[in-house]
């Protein structure tokens, strides 16, 4: 079997993983202990993120002709790739959070929804809350005025309706006749 035939399934696997990806993040994992790497993989798996170590040449072939082709200059040294098809900010968020406890883990770069970000850009992306958190904040903001209005109506009803709250209009003084 030729070397190309042995490599093709791996390149195809990478291509299949990135086909529907919303984000792809490259990291340098050198210096992580086995325990740290196991914990990192568990955290990523729980977040629905695919994390694998591939040869840079395989990733380079798989990225060609895709929106992730711009990652090619960052394929230097040992590289692992984190791929998310659901939450675009999840890989950056999980990796950045983990890097706080494992200083050897270094985010190289990433592509989020078609835009290339370097390590600093990925740190900014990591600070964006998840989609679920953003939706709940939005719903809370929308619900707040309605809740306050309902509370006021409830207080009015407890006091006996709007007529109980309205003060009687002062009677006008008789006009002086000249």
C-alpha cells in the first residue's frame, strides 16, 4: 500500500470533522501531564467538542479549500485541534478556562464562524458567554418589564381596583361674583 493511501483516511476524518464546524481552534499541548490531558479531553467532550492530535501535514491537507485554510501558518510544532459544530465559542471558552490551571496549554489561533483570530482574539472570544446564557439574559431582560407591570396590576387589584387608588378630584371653589 502506498503512503498516500494510508494517509487519506486520516485526512478524510479531519475533513469530515470540520465539514459542519462553527469553530476550529489550534492549541499547543506540549508540557501537559497525562492527568491534565485526560481532564482537558473530558472537559471538551462534556462540552460537545471534538479534540484530537493530528500531524500538521494532515491538518494542512484537510484545511485546504475550506474556511479553515487560514490556520495553515499556525501549524508549527505539536498541534491539537478542538472542533465544535454546535457552539462557536465553546472551544475557546473551555480551553481558556483550562489554561488558567495548566499554564503549559497555549492557544495558537482559531477560526470562529469563518473569521481567523490569533491567540489574543481567541481570549476575547473565550470571554463571550455561551448561546444559552445569552438567550437567558435576553429573555430575562424582555420578561422584566412584563413582570413589573403584572406586579403593579396585582397590587392595584389587592387594594380594590383602580377606583380605590384614584383620589377624589377637589371641588372647584365657586367663582366670585363681582
